[in-house]
C-alpha cells in the first residue's frame, strides 16, 4: 500500500516499527500534493521546507523515544483561517492575501507539541462565509469523488484528506462547513462542543458559533486528532476549564444507548428519498447492535436557520470591521482621503458573499432593527438550546441528516438564500453549542452521504463510539482517486 493511502494507525505502526521515517512519509505526501493539487485546488499554501524540517525533528524525537504521541511524525493539513507563525494565513481573501501572522493559533501550537508535521494551508470560502468553497479568492476546490461537484465549505481540507494529500486535517465549522465537507467527501468530521477546542488564532467570523475540529478517513483517526487539539486554554476565556475525557471504549459498544430521531429532520426540507433510506439503514444497523430508537421533536428547527443567519451576519459584520486598510492586510492605492481609503479597501478586498453578510449584519445591529432581528434571533437560540436539552432527557444521541442530498454541482446558478437553506440540518448544533459529528453512511447515486450524530455538551466520546459502530456496519468509504 502507498504511504499516502494509509490511515493514521497504519502510519503510526510503520513509524514505530522503524519501517519508514517521518521524512519519507512527508515526502510521499508532498509529492502527492504536487501531482494532484493543480487539479483539486485544495491547498492555498504548501510548506515543503517547513514540513521536511519538522519531519527531521520528529524523526529525532522518535529515535530518542522522547515525547512520542500518536501524531508524532504524521503530516497534517490546516485550513487557511487558522493562524500559523511565519506562514501566510489568507482566509482565502484578497484582504489577507499576503498576511503572515506573528504567532501560532493554539491548535497549531498543540499540533507542533505533539510532533505533527504541517504540510500546508487549505482552501476554503472567504473568511469561512459559505458552504461550497466557491467563494474563495483562489478559486473553487473540486471534490475528489467528482471534480464537477463541490466538496463543501471546508472543502480544501476535506478534499486533501479524501484524495490522500494529507492523512488528517483541521478546519472550522460555523454553520456546518466541516460536517458537510466530511459528508460530501466520505470522511469523518466533528464540530466539538463550543469551548472544547481553543479559538485563539482562529480568524473570527461568528465568534459564538464557530469551532475548529478534525477531519479524517477513519473515526479512530479523527478521535486521535481531537484528543490533541482539545482542552482548556488560558488564551481563550470561552474554553472549558476541565480536561478532555479519555476515549476508553473507541470500538463501539453501544448496547443500551438511546438514539433520538427528530421528526423535523426526516420530513420534507428537500431530503432526498435515497438519503433518507441511507439514514434508516444506519438506524437499523444501530438497533441490531443493541441501541434503541425513540422519536423526539425539535420544533424550533424551522426557525434555527434564520436565527443563525442573522447572528452570524451580526457577529461577522463586527469582526470584519477590523479590516480597514490601516493596520494590516490589503490597502487600496486610492487613498486621497480617509473615507476613500476605508470604502475602496473594503470594496476591493472583500468578495461578494462577505460583503453581503457585512451589509446584513450592519442592518440587524442597527438601532432600528436590533430588537426585531438580532435580539429575536437570540431568543430563538435559547429555544433551540432548551429543546435539545429536553430531547436529551429521552435519548443519548440524536441521529439526523447532514445534507439533503449528495454534493451540488460546481458553478450551479443558485440564489444566496438557496445556499443558506442547504445548512438547514447543521446550524442548530452551532446555535446550541453542541458536539455534532458526520460519519459516512454509504453512497447516494454513487456519491458519499453522511450521517449526523449530535449529543449533549461534552459527549464527544459517545459520538465517536456510535460513529465507530456505524463505520463498522457501513464500511469505510474510499475515494476512487485515492487508489490512483
């Protein structure tokens, strides 16, 4: 088997048995990137010199058996909205096209402490505002399962892992980007509980909604990466203070668990019949393994999407106000006065979707509209949280779709509202701050489909356990491009 097609566990075993070095593994992935990235456009920045130097350090650690972790010597890709000291972080925007951060995000520091090897920064929607990776300054990412289709919002990271350009990746999820990308590319991806992974160094769009999380081809690999990046951080006051639970039952064992099926997620909303059949097959598999199913109701789901859009726009408009051409980032050459500097810089530096969200955010935060829109959206957020809390008194895990159907075609003409509606199944977990995981459930019309699992705050271990059971039942999906 080629090195780029191996799982984390297989690479770890090969490293520990001295069958291969980290430098050889890193070289294999860098070669793979050079071959396929021109077609997929998964990476914005590739870091061969830094990666090979980190691989040498990892090999030295392995030789001394010093601070060896599951990720020591393993290549990892990171979304381009996570700050990397000395390596440009563009957020896929002209505004930050040449920005080089002076510090590392906490996620990056933890990866480096674990001995992981950063191979590059992956493409995404500009400032994570989108769900298809078509709003990138650097062009769209192509889905490795079908180059004519989108890989989802965190598409660069997902495409890189699915096609064997990296065994693992870290990306962010504000309204479902990471989970939809995982589903569309046949991967496992989790948005952790809000506060489980530090947001320090994650470029802010909607601060109360976003979390960074792992992407991997196997559930165990995603769990291992999560264990490294999660945990308290004094640099982020929203982080949980307590330690991250150890995964003591990673291989399933779901006997007695109650799986909730929310009726609002299985009726209408454009859910393809084939996607519903895939979900029901997953439910049957869990029941055969000893889990019980119960119907639950989340009636505020129909309002969650509108509330999420308003809150994300309000927070995004405030966070993006810092890009004004004065302190850092792009500056328009037309600087005859301060007004022209501000307006021209933002007009030229931001793409259409970011501008749309800034305008909407300015509106909902205005004195005339604040109570009718922003405040009301916060009240709906409270309702969503309360309904999840009630649902979890009847079940341990909620099972739902990630998307209504398979990945959409690239370049398909759709109104912005239609794109927002595609996140119907994922935004509620961000509003409530709950962990939500996407695991492959099978193929729908020859393309990957994901099963979404949601749990109470801090129950990532349970989600990984159920996901591992589904992985055993459905089998691991392998992108055809991975074998080329």
